[in-house]
C-alpha cells in the first residue's frame, strides 16, 4: 500500500472551503450549484465513456 502521509499532511494545510468562498455556511446548500456540478460530472463521464468505445 502506498504511503499517504505526505498527502494527508498537505491536505491539512489547505484552507477550509468556507474560508475561500466556496461554501456559505449561513446560506445552506445551494441547490442550483449542486445540480450544475452533478450535471458537469455526468456530462464529463459520458464524454469519456463514449470517447473510449471501440468500433
């Protein structure tokens, strides 16, 4: 198993998402942003799935 301690040490140095404005703690869940993110993920997964199909 690979040693992940360096990755964990790096992750603890990252700012919290609320500190850089990605999450508004008092605003709750932004449904529009969540749906847009899921749509982008689904679209990208479909792109890579169909790009790898062989004839």
